[in-house]
């Protein structure tokens, strides 16, 4: 038996193919507006990536990933908003130096929980730690009590609903339904012009690759195999000496952290954050992206997210009312007909074709190793 | 209630163990003792509470009252994974293996190392791990199936795989719930052979219906009936006990 390496051959090919698409093809072929749209879609890919680990491998379906996306996004937005609300910029307010929406809500002093977001370092720490810590609390409370499956999904959904209501209700502290808008600079660097958008796109792609590498590392570690084992036979894992709850908590926290990074990237690339990215609907949409891509495939999740969002944009431009039905139909189709999503289609139909072509070309010479590889075919469970 | 402490040569001391499911006592004031290196077989009719006894020992079910001492530790106060780490291994009645993983990976997960979250992340497939997996695979007749996905195994092979997963844990007390159920005759023979090799240097608690098999391996037999001990002793004693003949062996 060969050791599972950190990166298998199919991973390297997958990374190269994705890099080609995101670093070369899309930037060269799209204008800044479209590239910025891709940047927006890719922020959801962080969430989908986390869902592959947590749901695909670990079997823990969370319908509340918007919560962590939102926490990351709001963290970044709070920092940018404070920078945009310098005394100079806000001197027409009755209390200069605080965000405009606070002033409109008769708040005269920056709330205590906003203070740390004056510092970029603290903001970054908050983006990485607060969502993961919150996931830890939720995970510990649920998994230690053996709450799982549908009940866990419903609870995460309830949390998403509660957080949305909280954000909307506390307008003076959060910007309410409008969210935190009118963001301008990051450490003095204007994030709004076209060249900034291009830079931010590449920064995001770099972070995405970082997260993909981390996910691949986890997937190829024994922890990754334990997640799969747990999804199948939780008791067998428990009675092999593992604390099942701790492994679930880990997967959930990591997924939360990925989602939070995606959220922070959303704020930077799109320029605002609002409760409409926190609640039940966006959380479910993110699960659908993962399912369409193939919930067992790290790369599939990225392609699934991009594809569904391209479809969403083009469809909702022409038939806005139809989109939600289309999305629902897509989800049902994926679950019923293609349970392994795009990655499964690739693995079962496209890859064999390519393999056959390669084999034909080198027939007679060295034989093919039979192992499928390809940009999104890393999800074969028993590979 | 302190017998377990007074006689430390018992590996396992179950005393006054009772569990009630909504008033129904599946195990009722049960006491028995297993010595080091003893092979104990529990028999009894369907629903006698045999599986429940194993559930109680390994922590899957919490006792209503009573004590279970293993090497002086009270198992009723420990979590499942702590009980495993203390040296108790358990095979389930229906083969419980990971079908999405290979035979190798199934065995590797049970290797007693890297059991914490970060331990599992850092776990390396070292030569020692590989050797041990191969050694166990050889013992369970699956050496040439290591790279194969576990869902392709036959029912009997799955049972062996689960036994192998326990073996690799190297428990001091091995609990097997109907290890030959659903096996062909030739598989039964091989399993008996397998059990004879793996029971060295450890105690084994086996539940089994197959009388020939029981006779073949048991040191001592405990007959359960309606959650209580009906009879206990060597196979011959038990076989000739009129109470046992009446409720169990008679038909
Ligand atoms: N979790 C539970 N809740 C309620 N009743 C239970 C539970 N577990 C077991 N029982 C009941 O306890 C009794 C004993 O069950 P157990 O599975 O221990 O029997 P068994 O001796 O292993 O039988 P078999 O030979 O069929 O495997 C049965 O009547 C069963 O229905
Ligand atoms: Mg039973």
C-alpha cells in the first residue's frame, strides 16, 4: 500500500486546471465588471469548500453557513466602515467619527464591540477566530449531546434566522436591513476603482487556493478518512476509541472558518455586507452549489458554485421570477439523478472517455494505471 | 459490592447490573466475573438481553443501576472512547465496517494511535503501521484484499474485517456479538480457527447461538434468560441443567 500523499496526481492536475481557469483564462477573457462578478461568486466557493468537508465527508449538513459567511463579512465591513467614517469624512453628522447609520439612529458613541475593528490585525483575527469559536460553541452543544442529522440542520437554520433578525433589528449597531455600505479604503488604499478590483480578485484567488490546499491536506489525512468513516458508521468509530463529537466539531469549525474568509472577501470585492447574505435562503443556496458541484469533491464545489451563479445571473437577468424555481428544480435533479453532482458526471462519463482516448493513443506501450484523474474527479469515495 | 476490588484477578466484574427501558428490565440484577485469559460465551434465547449486556459494558447503553469494574476502573462512569482506550473492544452483531473505505483504511483507523483530532491530522502511515495492518490482514484471511473497497467483501469477510479492526486495537477484553452468524460452513471453521489464535493473551466475551461453535471455544458458559442468569458453568454443566434444557436447548 502506498501512503496517501498530501497531493495525489489527480489533485495536482485539478489544481493546475483550476489555476489555469482562474488565473489565466478568466482574467484574460472578462472585463473588470465580469471579473468582479466571478470574484463575488468565488466568495461562495469558500463556503462550498467547507461544506464538502463538513457535509460531504463528515455527513454533517449545516443549513446555516450564511451565519459564518456573515460574521466574516461583517467583521471586514466594520473595519472598512470605521476607516470610511473618519471625523473629516463625517463632519456633517451630529456625532462625527462614527458610522453614518449610527448617527441616523441617534447613537452618539461608538459601541464597545466596534472598538477592536479600528485595528486591521484585530479585524483579521476576529474574522478567523470569532466564527470558528461560535461554530465550536454550537458544535460542542449539539454534537456532545448527540444531536445530528436533520435536527442539527434545523438548528443551524434557526440560528441563521435569529442572526438575521438580530442584525435587522439592531439597526443602530449593524446598519439594519441595508447592511454596512459605502465602504471606501483599506489602510488608505481605495478598493473601489477597477484596478483595485482586479488586485482584489487575485488576492481572493490566492486565499481560495490556500483553503483548497488545507482542505486537500485534511482530506488526505487520517482525519479525512475518519470523517468518511463517521458518516457511515458513527458507532464503529466511537467504539474504535475516537471521540466522534470532537471530530464533528473540528469539521464544522473548519467549514465555518472557510465561510468567514469567503464573507470577508465578499465585503472587499463587492463593497458592502448586508443581512441578505446571512439568512436561511443564502445558506440553502450555498448547500445547493455544493450539491451541484458534487459534495464529495473539493474541486467540484468550486465549479458548482461558479456554474450555478453564472446560470443565476443570466437567468435572473431575463426571467427574475423563474430563478428560484430553477434552483429548486436543479437541486432536485442533482439529488435524484446525479447524487455526486458535476464531479460524479465528470468521473463516470467524461473521464472514462478521456482515459479511453489516452489509452488508444498509447496502446501497446506502457499500460495505463487505471486510476481516474482529472480536474474535478477527486471525489471518488473509495479512491 | 466491592468484590471486584477484593479479588483483583478478575479482569471484568459485573455486579448487580440492571437496565430498564421504560420499565422493561432487559437486564435484571446481573452479576458475573470474567478472569484474565478466559473465554466466556453468553448464550440465551432471542431477546434474552445478551447484546444489551455488551452495550452496557462498552458504554453504548447506560446502566440503571449496578457496577461494571474492568481492571478496577468503573466503566459505568466512563465515556465510550475512554472505555476503548482502557482496553475493551467490541464487535457488533451486524458487521459494522466502513464500506466507502478500503480494507487497509478500515484496519488503519482502528490502529491505536492518533486518536485525538490533531493526532489524526498528524498521523503518518509509518512502516510500523503498515506492518501491523498487514499482519492482521493475514490473520483475518484478507491479505490480498487490502487495497479493495470494503463494500466488495462477502458477508463473512466483512465479519472478519471487523474482527481484524478489533484485533489491531489489541484489547484486553474482546467482546464479540455473534461472530459466525450468517457465515457458510467453511467460513465458520476458519472463524473458529481465527478465534483460537486471537484469544491468546486476552479475555474474550462471545455471544453465540451456534452450539457446536460454543462447545469448541468456551471455557465457561453463561446462560441468560429474560435478563437474568439461568445457569453458569462449563458447557457440560450447562447442557445438563434442567432449567436450561427447558427454556433453551430443549427446542
Ligand atoms: N434501546 C432499547 N430500548 C428498548 N428496548 C430495548 C433496547 N435495547 C434492547 N431492548 C430490548 O431488550 C431485550 C433484550 O434485547 P437484546 O438485543 O439484548 O437481546 P439478545 O439477547 O441480544 O437477542 P438476540 O439473540 O436476538 O440478538 C429485547 O426485548 C429488546 O427489545
Ligand atoms: Mg443480540
